[in-house]
């Protein structure tokens, strides 16, 4: 498959924008990030037409390649017009990943990238993607194994870290002033926009902040006595979604920790709410957390419902 998209570029980029990864020259600094379910062949072509200097493919499972999965092979299709292009693998087994990298090196990609940043539960639960950041020794093994197996440039996609807990809230002084003035404040929506402090400036960070943990941090900094976390169910439940489902009306921090260790709470659902409750309460004998849902008309918390968590 080929196309004449190079002739359709709308402007010529300055030559000084050229840079290199290994021996691969990239015409400018506009890089299409790898996005699962987004950066397929058609989307990459459009981005190339608009002047992208480096294209990155969707992440591809090294294990799936080793199993000769037909759907996975389809993800590896590359149009000659796409160069330079980076192919991204994900996995957690150094030897297997090295074998796969060597096997596919003849494919027409220019750079091989290793995903160590994906936060999606089905990837994380296999110890792939962002959990690798918690194991530096394994990272070294993976990188060394692959780099010694191939000749093409090797890069690694990482995140700021594996944890998605907020450290501080930038607008805290303004929020506190408004609450002290008996105003209702809407803050930290969706977990807030993550930033890093660099050279006395705030810069956007490639990270995701869990909204429930952000709410817990906000309540902590406001020195609140109680935190209410709204969800779509009346109560926190054990064995949720099974015939043995048991709603809890109350729970201690110690019990919450025990249930978390047992894997009772979904990682992308109830678990961050429970973690936020544990972090907010800490060692306080005064603080409490209520996890519940709104009344059917959305106007108030349903009376008598919910799970109260205390020290």
C-alpha cells in the first residue's frame, strides 16, 4: 500500500527543526504519540499529511506477536509514506520481548519503543505497562535484552510514576479562603490537571490523577472532619456482583485495608475510593468517610444508606 501524501503537506518546515533518534532523522519536533485504539493506519496517514515529523503506532503485545495472532499482525501494517515511524511493544518478559523484537526487526518500522506507561487495568494486571516503573531491575533487563537483540534505535515510553496520588493542590489558598467565607467550591474536577514545579514555574505533566484521591487530599488540606464520596451504589459491598454479595453499613480502616489485600474492590472503581478514605482518616479518631450515592432526584444523599468508615 502506498500514497502520495508527502506531496500534500501544507507548508515546509524549517530545516533547523530536524533531530535524530539514533541514526533516524526526524524532520521536525511534532510527534504523534502512541494511543491504543486511535493511532491506526488511517489516523497516522492524516497526521502525516498535516506535517507530523514522527509517527507512533498503537501499542502491540509482544506475547500476541509470539502467538502469531492475526489481529495483531494487522496492527503492524505500515504505509511507506509514514516514515519515520515508531512501533511500540508492551510486555514484561525480557527474553520473550527480545525474541519478538529480533523476529520483527525486518518489518518496515524505523524505531522500536517499549511501553512502560500504560495505566489500563487489563495491561496493569499482567504487570505490563506502568507497573514496570516499580521494578527498575526488570526495566534494565528488558532494555538490555532488546537493545542487544536488534540494530534499530530503541526508546522507552514512561510516566512520571506508577502511583496516581496528588502531592499537593496548587489552588489550595484560594479554595480555603472561599470555604472560610462559607462559599461552595467546586474543585479538583476529574482529579485536576497534573503539573510539575520546574524553575519556579508550573508545567503540565504527562500523568493522570485519580479523582477520589484528589478529593481525599482536598479534604485533608481543608482539615475537614468528614469526607463524602459519591458513587453509583448504596453501599460498599464484599463479593460485589456475585450471589454472595454483602453490603457493608460500616467499616474500620483496619478492615478496609484487609479487604483491599483480599482484592475485594475493583481497581478502577471502588478501590481508589477506599484508598482515599484510608489516607484521609489516617490515625485520626475524629475523621470519617461516607461512601454512598445521591437520592434518585440527585438532590441529597439517600438517608440511612451508605458505608461509614472510621478509625
